[in-house]
């Protein structure tokens, strides 16, 4: 629903701008002198100059938007890659922690067995 309202708003805005530009073009047919480089000048109707300026501005806005979208997509790819590397590191850490627990329990098991046997013999002696 919100997407539809935004599309309608964009259409109304663009349609209004197009009507305004058309009305301006019809009202301003006088020529304007344009100097691009020293010694290179020409005469163009004001309406044509406005339409060309709007086209250049629209192209600039489109290019900027496309560039931002490309940067955003690249950033998302990098974030996904970092997230997967982080998950792999977490899995590896869990595996290493479990191996460490196993090694620690195996390292002290002879002493545990000895302590248990001493504890059971001392309890036998008390009886």
C-alpha cells in the first residue's frame, strides 16, 4: 500500500514538473546567448536551454543514484562475507574449546583415578 502511494506521488510530481517545463517553454521563446568557450558562443531559445539543463541535471542525479546503489551492493556483499567468516570462526572456536576440555580431562584423569582409589581405601580403613 505504501509502495503504491509513493509511485502515485512520484508520477504526480514528474507530471507537474513536465507540465511546468512545457508551459515555461511556450512562454519563453526569446533567444539567449550562450558562451561555452572564449570565442565560441551561440544563440539558443531559453526554453531549449532549460530543457537541456534539466536533462543534464537528471543524468547527473541518475548517475549519482546508480553509483550509490553500486557502493551499497558492494558493502552488503562485504558484510555478508565478514558475517560468514565470523560464523566460521565461531564454529572453529567451539571446536577448539571442546578439544581443550577433552585434553584437560584426559590430562588429569590419572590423578583423579589415584585420588579416587585413595579415597575409597581410606573409607575402607575406617570401617
